[in-house]
C-alpha cells in the first residue's frame, strides 16, 4: 500500500453560497493559497498551512470551513471553482474505507494518519476516526424558527453599492482607564448613523468597516467585521443608527505590541467623522422572537456586543408591556472588572429581568474564574434550559472559549442524565446553539 493513500487532512474550504468575493482572504494569505476566478474564491490544499491569518478578516465567515479528507481525494482547485454549494463532511467510515487496504483496521489507520500542526489550537489534525472539531459539530447554521428576517450584503462587492457612508454620532470609552500586562485596555462604544439610506439590521448581525488608506503592499485596507451592539430599532430608538463595541488592539494574539488598523481608526473617531461600511452580515446568530423563549448568553470581552443588542431589545419590549419574554441568562468573562465593557449599566439591570454571572480571570487577590466555571456552578439551572426547545444559547468572543464552553455544556447534559452528543446535535438542528468567535 502507498503510504500517501492513508493520510487524512483537514481541508480548508470557502463556502461559495456566503462568500461575497471581497478578495480579503487572497490579499491576506501569506503563502498564496487562496485563488479565484470570475465565479469562486477557493483554497489550494497543497499550499494552505492552516495559519488562520485569513479567518478573522473574512467579513462573512465563509472562509472558516474545514473538512476531513483523505489527502489523495482532496478537492482540487479546479473542482472547487465549479461549486455552487459546499459539500458536506464525509462520514467517518468513508474516510476509513477510502484509506484502508482490505486487511487494515482502524488502529492501523490512526497510526498512519498524518500529523499536521494546527497553530490555532496547538493540536493535531484529527485522525480519520476522531470526532470533528467540537464547536463546529454543534454550532447551528440556521436561526431560531421565530427569528425575524435578516437582510444581508446590502452593501458589498456584489451589491450595486460597494459601501455605505455612515456618520459618527457617538464615541465613548466603556472600560475603565487602566493597564494590564504590557498594554492599555480600551474598549469603545461607537454609534454610526446612516441618515436616509436603508440599513436594516437585527441583533446578532455584524457589519464591515473599511479603514481609510492603504496597507503595506499599497492596496486599500480590507474590511474588518464588528458585531452590532444595538437593537433592531437603533441605538437611539427610531433613528437609523447602530452601535458597535470595539476593543483597541494594541498587542497581537501572542502579546507582541502592534497597532491594529481598524480598531484604532474606529476608537480614535470624533463625532461628525465619516466611515465606509459594508453589510449587514449574518443570517443565523439571531434571537428568537416568540413569547416565553429563553436566551442564554455566554461571552468574553467584545463578544458582549450582540448580547447587549439582544438584552436591550428584550428590555425595550418589556418596558412597552407588549411582549411576554422568557428568561435571560448571561455568563460574561473578562480579565478584570475594569476591563469588562458596560460593567456599570449591566449590573444595574433588574435581577428579575436578567440573571448575570460574571467571571474574572485576573482579578487581584482572587482565584482565576472563567465563564465555563460559572456555567458548571449553575448546572442545576442550565440543565433544564438545555433540554427546553424554547431556550437558545449564544456564544461570542475569543476563539479560545469554544472548547471550554462545549465541555461545560457536555458536563451539564451528562450530569442531568443526557448524552451531550444527542442534545448538542438536536440544538444544532433546531437553531438553538450559536457560536461567533474571532
Ligand atoms: C464575526 C466577527 C465579529 C467581530 N466583532 C468584533 C467586535 O464586536 N468588537 C471588536 O473589537 N472586534 C470584533 N471582531 C474582530 C475585528 O474584526 C478585528 O479583527 C479586530 O478589531 C482587529 O482589527 P485591527 O484592524 O485593529 O487589527 P489588524 O491590523 O487586523 O491586526 C493587527 C494584529 O493584531 C492581531 N489581532 C487581530 N484581532 C485581534 C484581537 N481581537 N485581539 C488581539 N489581537 C488581534 C492580528 O492577528 C494582527 O497580528 C470581530 C471579528 C469577527 C470575525
Ligand atoms: S489558513 Fe493561512 S495558509 Fe490557509 S488560506 Fe488561510 S491564510 Fe492562507
Ligand atoms: S474574505 Fe471571506 S467573503 Fe471575502 S472572498 Fe474570502 S471567503 Fe469570501
């Protein structure tokens, strides 16, 4: 048997149904693995080294797709260029069958599986018979059944208008002034007004911001994506505006000093300044609208933006007396109280309206606590919500939280006597578990 036939890779693919052909990934990829024709943007499996540089800048999330494939059967560039839809995951038995001699067994296949380092997780690419990446297996791609209709890509490369100009009507700091480690932490609440131009949004959607100027290679900057932090009827009700929660990036993911282009541009804006915007984006991370539907929100840092939008919409409905909402539960993690956006307004919300659980991982003189620790502590309250078809879970913030949250949910389901695999699969099918991490 040719050993190359036994290798299973995690193939990086682009979803042609969602991609807006903005060229960001091709411009970002350091090894030239992304290419395109008039029809599609695609990734060359022979070149892609899984560095993940293209994933955060992609305004639609269409680049964040991965499939386990026998290396000899990896989708070629030519084949991907013909796609209208992304193929599904191969069943594990197909992977095993396709790479085995008739006499080989699963453990032989395991030992022959190629180890490819995944820099994002510092783990190895999963072997043929291992589980798919955790959060991807359970993350819904459909919205709750009662979600409102979301408009998307009204402004973008494929639209008649590539961008819409918004005017800054507010910019305030929502974290206390302070320093942690080597850099200041500084998060801003920024309000953008679209005037008379249509820009309908829903809680959970995001927009793309195009910073002015050129990048190091002389090309216009690519768009950066930001979650909308205001409810559907505007930061100021009845006005055509949205708010954003933006953290000033002053160090990269490895703690090296850096000055993030878009986040610093946005945090430095003054009232009256103009910003080029694309979007809106997102069709699944949307809130339920039916009476007595419950929402469980799990977030870190600026992942609080969509949670603020959902909470504020429910708060306005409650104030109007027109809606019988269900429970709201929030698990919110930050390094310290000072670094937690909206700490003051959040803690003044009525206790009978929202059940707030805060976790600080670097609070002075206190043990480290993460959102998943709090979730485990609240297992008795979360277990019935996991099983309740009217409860919707949302996870937003750092990519690193994904596995910890899934582990906590799995622990809670098991503690209540349920198999997480079936609970999680049902939640995905029913549009009840949503991830947006970056
Ligand atoms: C779906 C989605 C929603 C998002 N929502 C928000 C949001 O609501 N609020 C928000 O502040 N950001 C959000 N982001 C992240 C945002 O799009 C930018 O990636 C971020 O602001 C950095 O952009 P920049 O131009 O300032 O940095 P860049 O100039 O693009 O990057 C500078 C360096 O910093 C690193 N870096 C990039 N992002 C971060 C980060 N967040 N922390 C530390 N290092 C980083 C890069 O790897 C690079 O080395 C979201 C991203 C996605 C994909
Ligand atoms: S993961 Fe890295 S190598 Fe692969 S396409 Fe994206 S930027 Fe290029
Ligand atoms: S960055 Fe995302 S939306 Fe833009 S071309 Fe690449 S995959 Fe498509």
